[in-house]
């Protein structure tokens, strides 16, 4: 095993997984904050994020799938 491969394995083991978990947490927080008004909570950033909702439909669909929900929890939101 070469030294570069050993360093790559070490980096993947010690750094890649924690970064992936942190990314997933941040993604979930972003999705939840973007869709607050659909959950009935006022979103102070709603006026700034309204333009990116069409781009986040697929991300929202993946998010509620990771939560274990087969269908979208929001009946008025057409993601499924």
C-alpha cells in the first residue's frame, strides 16, 4: 500500500464521515427553515427565499424521504 493511499484512507476515515454528517444536519436545517411557512410558522427570510423554491422541490422530496415519510407532510405542497 502506497503512502498516498494510506493518507487517503486515513482522511476518509477521520474526516469525510464527520463532514458528511455535518452537511446532512445543515441541509436539514436549511430545508426546514426554508419551508417554515408551510408548517405554519412565520419565516423571517421567506421574502428572500421565495425565488429558490422551484429549485428545492427535489431536495425537499429527498428530505422528507430521509425522515421516513412516504408522502409529503404538507398536503398543499406538490412534491410527490
